[in-house]
């Protein structure tokens, strides 16, 4: 069995670690490229959302490299993601690929169910080994996310931005290859230390909160590396979504660490009082929360025609005027051009800077 | 007498008899917005965000129209789910919040949550709360609810005779419609009721097909149980109520020999339909199938041409079948 999985930002580091510990032969899809998207667009329904097209491209590229099993997540709506695997399986079969699809359905807040699904997936592993595989992957994820948080602080402030990016990319590559827990910790610590040694600007950067649909926020290839672009414009980006938070809230039932979800739901209350699927409610809640924390602005990301984000976007108009926080929505599909996005980001940050200066002059 | 405004959009086409009977029985007057026109559409486009789907924009247009009247309440329910373990669409779940965020002066909203995905109880409670706005008597509210369900069933039996839901509602309201259509073709037409039965949104696809000599078969005509059974052949249960109904209807229609072809009408940007249309297209092997995607820019001419071409193709296919018993494509 040669297993493959879809890419989503740095999640591949954890997923690959877990699958290897389950004693599976892993054939990762090649990094997402323009070609990946082109393949996906060619075979997917025209106005489906972009994550479907990219993951489709991932699967085709991986199957072409010899994978014969696909690992995919499921769900029970109302967001379209819950039916991704079904549609993809039909399309791939019609294309003539022979493969098996393993779909991890989100358990109804029962963690043991998840272990059992993982154990069934693995090659002759005990439930204890399945647990250990998950724990190891979780550990890797924690280290990676710590680095993500650090780079989002250092990058906008660093004088030599390229150097910061290189240190971070290098560390991620090394962590990905490492199978030993202690070594991973060492790599994390040394990366943090070298980032700390970089010379920083004295001026405080703008602070922008990033909200929206999880895939588009986390996958740099789906959002034209927006976090990096903003960092180069000297804007500190706070990401409202991390994979570990999402796993903790939705798969592990809030077992592993304290969940912020309840707070966000409370923040969203006056504007959006109901779960609308996907990340719609979190988008609104996080925006309100950023306003309370005096952030300079919020950028909402989503794939074009994303239903929950459209609801959130409609509501954000009101949040923006009542809470006094500038919001911009960017939708992505296969036609978006990098230069257009860059221009919009520059215009938005210029506007925020002017606003900040005007505010400072008033006092 | 208290007045309740009701937009003529979205689930109006499935539940209007229910809504109207309920409010009337409790002594309220229902004021319905006028049928969709270009003005409704333009007003809706102005108010809603660009990315929403066409039916939601039209709904906003209807709300805008109702805002001109002096209303005691505006009825914009949050329809989460109308059956167990299924949803309609995320946008339906956020409609009252989207409306609140987009309109500055609104009459008080009745935004009850209709969620039958887990149990009936919370829904009954919401209904009772709504009823209390008009009547203190719990018995009267309960009676109104029962009466409403009967009226809805009656209206559905009218639709089962081959009328569209919009026509069925007219008949239910006491209008007389003639139902003699000359036809030599029979076409199954699928789509969400709120886009299909709104003559302006769908550019009157059904009326046009009838004029072209087609008998139109709609999902409401098919027995619900058969539709469910056909939909259950999918490996994973489809968790959108309307999507499942459409897939089940398409599979049922494929097995009906009198149906010559199937047309699916979807609105651009409809999340569920981007998948449902694809699923039907892939599974439907035995019958000609056409998917029409419409939005606010649709030009009538293009649509008419496609309908005519589809009908011509079906007619030719049938002639050829009689002549040499071969399908046109093979």
C-alpha cells in the first residue's frame, strides 16, 4: 500500500510523520505548483471551490507517481468539504485510475473512534502505536506552529527579511526529515535562537488579523503567499487559525488544550448568532476580537463561492462600521493574478498606515 | 390587526401556504412582496455582497420592497434544516444576520430558527414563541400549526398534478389556471424551487418549454419515497436536502421511459449545485442531460437558443430511434 494525502500548508509535515509511524509507505504529492492547479481545474466542476481543484491536482500528481491509496477527510456539512472525497473519487475513477480511498470521517466528539480509524489504516499496528503516531505528529505540529508564530513576529520587523525567511524555511525542511523527538526540539530551539539574533527595526509594524476559510488561510499556494507578502510590507500578521486549534476543537473535542472557540462565538454573538458551516462564525468572532485588541485591520480570505465566508462577509460590513476596524475580503480562484493581489495589499496597508498616523496626530 | 411582511423569495415557494395560514389563523395580516421584477433584482444587487448567489440577491430586493410599507413584523426565518441530519445551505442559516447587516432601518424581524435536524421540540418551542406575538392562547397556536400543515399538504397535492409550486400556490389562493398544454416531448426539469419557479430568476424556463411543445415533469410530481430510495444509492448520504432531492429525482427520471431528456437549472455560485450537477452528469448515462447556469446577467436570447437546440436534438433523436432503433449518439 502506497498512501498519499492532500497538501494544506505545513500540515504535510505532521501528516507524513503520522503515516510513517503507522508503518505505511508514503508517497507525498509534489509541492503545489501552477500545474497542480491546472490539472485540478481541468477535471473539476467549473464553479466548485478552489480547495477541491487543488486537492484534486495533488491526487492526480501523486497517483501518477505510483500512489495507490488516498487519505482524505470527510464531514457532514453544510460546507461542501464534506462531499469532496465522494466527488473526487468519482472523477478519478472516471479518469481510469485504480486506487483505494480512505476517508476519515470526523467522529462525533469521540476520540476513541479516531484512534480506531487510524489503527485500521495502519499496517499491523496496535491501538497504542496508533496513539503514539498521533502524539508524535501532534508534537511535530506544535514545534512547527511555534516557529510559525515566531516568524510572523520577526519577519515584519527584521531588517534582512530574506535571511529570516531562509532560516525559517531551512528549519521546516529539517524538521520534516527528522524522526526523533529530541532532535526536533533541538531544531526548533536553534531556529528560534537564530531568529532572535536578527537585527530588528525599532518602529512598531502595522498589525493585521487574518481570518477566513481554513484551507485558503493556511495554504500559501492558495493565497499567493499573502502572509509572506504582508511581512515584506512590514505588516505583522496574526493568523486566527492554526491546524492544532482546529484539530483540538473539531476532532479531539477540546481535550488537548484550552479552546478559544467559545470566546469567539461570544464575540460573534451580536452580529452572527448561528453556526453557518465552515469557518463563517469564527471569521466574524475573530474580527470582533481583533477589533477589541486594537488591531489596525483585518483581511478575510476565502475561495470564490465559499458559502460560509459569503455569510461572514455580508456580516463583516456591519462589524467593520460598528467596531471601527477596516476589513478587506479577498476571494481566490484559478484566475487571480499575483500582481493584482499585491496591489490591493499595498493599497490596503497604505490606507491603514495613513489612518494610524492621523489617529496618532489627533492625540 | 397586526401586519407581517413576507418576502416572495427562497422558501416562499415551498412553504408559503404554511406561513400564511399560521399567521392568518392567529389574526395577523400577511403582506407579500410583489412578484420579482427587474427592479427587485436591481435593489437586491445594490444591497447584497457581490459574491452571494442570485436567489439571495433577489430575496434582498424583496426585503427592500417590504421596508417601504408600515409593517409590525418582517418574517425572515433562519431555515437550518427541514429534516433529520440534513441542511439546506449555509447562506440560509445566515439570512437574518445578513439582512440585519445590510439594511439600516428594518421593521422588527421574526427570525425564528427552523431546525429539525435533531429534534422537533426546539422548533415547536420557537413556533410557540412566534405565536405569542399574536395570541396568548397556547391552544390557538397549536390549532393554527395543525391547520397550516394541512393547508401545505393540500397545496403539495396540487403541485403533484404537474403544476409548478408557484402555480400551485396561485391555485391554492383560489385562482383558476388552465392546464392544457399540447406536447410531443416530455422533459424533466430539476432545480431549486426558489430559482426554478420564480419566473424572473429562471427567465420562465418552464413556460418557455411548454410553449415549445414540451410536457414538463418536476420533482414535486415524483413520489417522495421513490426519490429518497434512488438518492440512497449514492455511497455517502447527501447532506443537503434539496441536493438529495435533485439527485434522487434525476435517477428516478432516468428510469421513466416517457421522459426524453433532463434539464438542470442552477444558479451561478450555488455551492451544493456545483457538486450535485456534477454528480448527476457523471451518473446519468441513459438520458440526454443539460445543465443551465443562470445569474443576473443572463441574456434571454442565449437561453432560448439552448432550449430550442435541446428540444430539436431530442426530437431528432426520437425520430431516428423510430427509424433505425439506434440512439442518436451511437
